[in-house]
C-alpha cells in the first residue's frame, strides 16, 4: 500500500493497510484531531484507524455534494410557496 494521502484534506498520512470502509494510516506530520468531541494530539509516526471517506488524494477539502433529500425538499418547499402566493394573489383580485 504505502500511498501518501491527505487525512481530512489537510494532514499528510501514509496508508498502511486497507479494510472494508476503513484505512489504517500512519501520520507523517504532527497534527490535532477530534475524537468523540475531545481534542487529541497525533504525533508523527502514530497509526490511526480512519474511515475511507476522510482520506483524499490531493491536499484541500473535497467537494461535498448536498444530500439528495435536502435538495428534493427544497424544491418541494419552493413549489408550495409559489402555489400559496398564486392563491393569495387570486383571492385579492
């Protein structure tokens, strides 16, 4: 394996092993991370188990797509508002 990737798009890590949905990575630089709401200092050379979606090939955050459900509900809300505005407009005339 031994790929060099970026954890959370910021911190340089090396992939040691890969399993279903998770990677075991070794930190190549020192950084701070949050585990269960607590701040944890990660030393260079320390190994961690991380989900595959938190590791990226390039530095920088990956584009996060909006959840499909949210987009669908937003369109539905817009349609409802438009219908209500039309109904109110018709009542005035």
